[in-house]
C-alpha cells in the first residue's frame, strides 16, 4: 500500500522498497507459506484489481503491508467488501529510527491506523501484528493467523462421506446436513455400505498383497490371524478407493451399519487409522461435523486424531482418552500391535485394529460444539499428553492420557458448561494461536480452557 502523491513528485522512491518486500516474502516462504503478490496499490482501482485477483485464485487470506501512508478511502471499499480474511502486517524496513533521512522509508504506521479505523467503522474484521521483521517474532505471529485462515478455508470446502446414518439417539454432535452446508460449507455425501462394496478388491489383488506386506513393517502382526488381517485390508482398500473417487477430505462410519446384510465385510478400523495418518478427517458414529474438523485441522497442522474423553482419573488429575479402534498412526508412543477385536455389536466378522497408546507431548484438545440457533463454539484447551501410568493394567486398545492445565474437576465442569460434545480431536503441538484465529475467522465463539 502506497501513496500516489509520492509517485508523482518522487517517482524514484518506490523502487527503494523492493528489498523490504522481498524480505517479507522470503520470510513467509521460509515458514512454508505460499505467497501470491499483487502490484503496489495507490488508488481505488488498483486495490479493487488486487482483491479481485486474490478472490479469483482463492487465496486463504490477504496480508496488507503499508510501505508509506496510504489514504484509507482508496482501499476501504475493496477491503471491507471482500469475504477473505484480512491480516495487517504493521512493520517498516528499519529497526531503528535515528535520523530524518529514514522518514520516507518508515512512516507507514499512520497509514495502518487510518485503514484500521475505517475497517472497524465498516464492520470488517481483521488481525494485526506489529514489529520489525528481523528483530521480532512478528512473522511467526502472522503465520499463526495465516494457518488459521488456511484451516478455515479447508473447513468451508470439506467434502465428508458418511457410511450409514448417524447413531440414533446421539444428539450432541448432530447438525442437519443442510445447516452444516449453509452455515459452514460442509458438503455431506451419504452412502450405504453396499455402495462401497463395488470398490472391494479380490484376495489376490496386487494392491492387497502390497498392503499386507507393508503392514508387516508398520505393525507388530504376530497376534493377528492372517485371514482376519486380509479381510480388514481388503475392506480398507475399498474405503480408500471410495475416498479417492469421491474426493473426500473426511468421512465417518456408523459401526451399526456394518452387517452381513450390508455386505461390507468388517468395520474398517485399520484403514481409518491409516487414513488419519494421511490427513483424512474422521469421527465415529456418523459425526460429520467432527470428521470435518479433524480433516481441516490435519490439512494444515498435521498430527491430529479423532478421540473421546472416556474416564477421569481424579487421583492423578488426568483423563483417559480412547475409542473403539482408531488412532492416527503417526501419534503412537510405540509400534502399534494389530489385534483382532471381539465384535458383538453386529453380525459382521471381527475386525483388525491397531492397539496403541498416544505418545507423550504438548497438545490441544479441540471440540466443535453446536449451539442454539445454528451457532457453533470452538472449544480449545492446551493439554499435555502424558506417559501411560499402568501399561500392564490397561491391556489392549486405543489409549491416551491427557492432563489439562487445570484440575480435571474444574476442566470437566467448564467443558460441559461451554456445551462441549463427547467427540473431539487431539492436536499435537503448541497451536493454540492458530486455532483461535481459525475460530474467529469462522465467526464462531472461541472458548479457551
């Protein structure tokens, strides 16, 4: 952003900002941010063209940089009307202002103030971070917002597949398909298990053979029957082919619909776990909302798994995380062991699943809670995933131990007061700022525990 007056009276000055702009771009790219640039803008038509360019190529967000003072009435129409998230980088080329000869290069901050005032008056939300590029962490803070914008973009573009109907009677995560699409952008594709059967490979399919060989390096398979393993692999490849054919970013399976009559051989726990490690979102019981959340988070942050809070350990102030048989395979403490799961829920055959414990580390528990009048709350809580306290007592299964920042009696109380559902996601890393930005861009209430 620049001032046309300077081009008229001091045309040579504009080129002096090239190193500064190049530095900003390189700093973003060093943080794995893909950058698209417009020309320097001075008048309304140039701002309109720039915003049109960004909208046409569907960027995640717009970052503004004031090279000098830029009158806000030139830019406000274009910036206030775009639906793209707006990030303001308030910086200057020089870290120290100690001579008047630097004035032309370092006075953009009052252009920022002019623009931000007008953005507020026009009701356009924005994020702003201030600091010198090379002597502060301003770029890191900007990247947090950019990541949040990328997650939001993915969430709004989600294609989620659902095998079977949602679990009858589970109300907390239930959102009408039309509401999820209208309010968020989630497109739900509903399938019955027999529609996936067409994707089933034969026992001796080359892909099946290669997959089983690959599993020998990923898992301890000493305890699993080869026939049961084969059946789960075949079912998993069918699920994978379906995901690829339908271009899904997330999916959910209601285990109650995996029956002999429906012809999908087993509940695909093994493939669900593999899919999450590939960045595909998942949630159980037909929960397309949480599945979409997991997929969107994974697409940008990685290291995400669907999970549930199962049992409190009041004495040790930790919460046991688990679910029926799925875990992101990249997040396990040790090499998973393949187990043939006892299956009494339907008349389908027993599935194979990876028995494993979530690894230790910093993480965030995330929940997307539907609220009154088709609103949503993003609940985020920094936690520590801790070492399994009594491995010999826990047996097989999906296991994890989560320690919130507060006493679990306070945490669980506050979580339910905020409307948290019984389905959630665990995201490894210190990503609380990215998640806050994501929730704000989605225009949800953000509740931090």
